[in-house]
C-alpha cells in the first residue's frame, strides 16, 4: 500500500492550526503536508519495517539520553519546516540549545528543521519520493540525514552543500560532528 496524496489547493488552504487539528482529530493516521499544501496520508508499515524503526529509534534515544546535548524523536513527532511543509521523519534529533532558544509549545509540532534526520525506506515507499524528502530536509536546515534503504542494501548520506554519499551494505554509520560518538550498528536494521 502506498501513500495517498490529496491535492487540496486551491480549493482548500489549510492553516497551520487547521492542519494541527486535523492531525489531532485523526490520531490513527500518519499525516504530512508538503510545502505546496498537498496532504499526504501514509499507511502503516509492515511488521518488519516497524521492528527496524523501533531498533533505530531506541538506539538513537539511548545515545541521546547518555549524551545529554539534545533530544531524540520518533516518527510520531511533527516538524514544521521553514518552507511550510509538515514532516514526521522516522527518527530525528535536535540540540537542546536550539530547543531552549526557541522555547516551543511542547504540545504542538516543532516549528523547525531538526539537526539530524533518518528515513527508513519501507517496502511501500518509492525511493524517489523518499530521496526528495531527504533533500527537502537538507534544504531546510538539517545538518545530517540518513536514508536507510534495506531493499537495495544501501544507505544514502545527506549533508548540506555536498553530493549525496551512497554506501553499499555498510555495517555501521557515524553521527559525525552532528552526533559526536553516535555509531549506529546496522546489523538488525539494514539486513
């Protein structure tokens, strides 16, 4: 099952508040909104992708808790990107310094791009669509992004101002200078 995309514009222009309320009223749906106002309704993943994402999120959270310099988020967290899109990456991290400077309402979507983002491609995801989403994150201020693609046994690494780096069958990934000391073992995530 693939994502359903509804082109609401120009018939309906959802405000940020209306989109937020739509998400709150339909908590069983995973909704995103593109910068052009399209509403994306994403289906639940299969159990294999769900398990992989659980491992990914747990490992990021464990590191973030020990490191203490920022907060990790799972796929249920909404972010309002500078270009107007509302996205919910599979896993992400934001520095405490940036959060404290912004002082956002904890009950609302975070009005910012994360420092780090991960998308884990599920069997129903179009590779091109997820690649475009990753580029959107980078274009909106994300400092490091990983597209983990189990179907092709590869990882694409996104960084601002650099070409996408493609790693074939890597065993681990480094958080580089964005997540110092974070090393993600891919044994149960990529395979």
